[in-house]
C-alpha cells in the first residue's frame, strides 16, 4: 500500500532488484525484468527505493559488483549458464 498522496508503484510484482554503479558513477537500481528502475544520487537513496519496491525484503535486493548500466528495455539479456546459480547465491547472502 502506498503512502498518502503517493501514486501506486508501476514496478510490482518483481522477484528482485539489482543495485550498482554505472560507468559515470551514478547509483543504478533495476528490477529483474528490466521494466522498472532508475538513477540515484547515492547508495542510500537507491537502497531505499529497492527496499520499498520489494516490500522491505532485503533478500530481494542484490548489490552488483563492477559496472552496472541501467537498461529499461524490458528485454531479457542472454544469461550465462551459471548466472541463475550466482543470483541464487547472492540472494542467500543478502538474507
């Protein structure tokens, strides 16, 4: 449920959000379906958004090492054979 005066979020439902920094040092948040996200001024703002959108589920927020560019095309990228295992491990570590 959204706060008074806040429009309902178009992002739900999602499985998880990724948070990282892009090549220009902006904080990036993006959902697993590449449909929702944004650029943020600092890590705290990015994390606050991701936590709100996941219903305050820390296990649904993954910190991405290295460069993470925002892509809201909604197109799923090619997944490396071991990526689902890495994502599951990251979710367990975040819990």
